[in-house]
């Protein structure tokens, strides 16, 4: 069931039957986070229920050690956990998102530079999934006009798609993440999307990347790990797969997106674990 947010149902599903529903308006009105602000939880007490965060037109923001949950999970367009749009220098670390109506993390169409998403848990388990199988579809969506995202040490599980979707003009360096339990696809890289994926673990992910995307992807294997050396000053780390599909992508032009940025080191996939991701772990 979808909420008719911004007349979406009228415009795109006009022939679908309509029903009356009750939902929490707070889910559609996130907390606004301004520049030079930090939201840091204490232990495992930092839990936000029914409402997400919106960082827009802001810089120098830290979101750390919190959980965001139960944002109208029954309904598509029920609300997003964290939204970024027109930002710079944002660090999202040790955050858990669970039971979210729409996106767990979304970067809007305006540019968001120097975003780091680290040690987060995106928990897609849901009784109301759009794919009717208990696995959430809208996990991460990176669609900005000039986004640069370091995506590292995260745990993404029980999903059926868009984990993440990358397009617009977004560059994602995905390293040492743990993807687990999927009934659909993980990566979806379409026009304007650039992804370097190294040292990641995929466990029970049948479709690691959706076929047919026209974005640029470099997925590291043991045979192409040395391709990184000229741009990064080191070899990349190979991705690892267990009961999972293949991860195709050999476009080395992705490496040009680093420019002069500092590049984090990746460890071998054999050292990657999901146990330290999420809130209450620091």
C-alpha cells in the first residue's frame, strides 16, 4: 500500500484501487539537522522512533551511534530514515535503521560532497515489504548531481533491491561491507553512477548487481586488483562471495573519480565481519 505523497499514486498508479489508511504524519516530516551539528547517542539509548533525519543545505554534520526505526513501515512513501541533499562533510557512523517505509538512506538530486557512511546496519527485515517476502526493497539511493560517498564497514541485510542504487552523478567507493540475505538485487548502477567495490563480502545474495545498468562499475577480483595501483598507490582488495551471484564490472575509468581525495585503505575480505556494525557498538 502506498501513501499518495506528492500525488504519486495519481500520477503513476491512477488505475489502482484506493483505500483509507491511518499513518503517522511525523514520518513524512523529518527532523532537520543544520550545519555544524552532531547527534551522538549514548550506549544503546539513542533511539528515534517514527521520524527520520533530514540534512539539507548543511555542512560539517555527524550522526553517530543512534537507531532510527518504525517509520510507517506498512506504507510505501511512509518516510525515509536519513535524507541528504546539498551537503558537504557529513559522517554517518554506527547507525542502525530498521522498519522504514521508504529509503533507509537517500541522497537527493542536488550535490552532496564528502559523505562517509561507516559501520552502519541497514536492517531490511519487514512484515510489510513491497516484495511480499519480508525483505525490504528501498535501502540506499544515491542520486545526487555530484555526490562523493565513502561507504565502508556497513552491514546490509534482508533486502530485495536498491542496496544501493547509484545514478545522477554519484561516485561510491564501497569497501569492506557485508551484504547478506537477499531475494533481489544489491547494486543497481545506472546512468551517471560510478562504483568502485573492493574487499566486500556477499553472503546469500543471488543477484549482486542488477543486469543492464549503464553506469560505470569496477568490481575487484584477484585478477584485476593491481589495476588500482596507478591511481590509488596500492592494489585493491578482491570481493568475496558465498552462495551468491557474480559481480561484474571492469570499468577502470571509475578510478579517475578519486581526483586528489584521500583514499581509505581496505582490508582483505576474509577479515570483514558484520559484528561491529550498528548502534550500541562504540
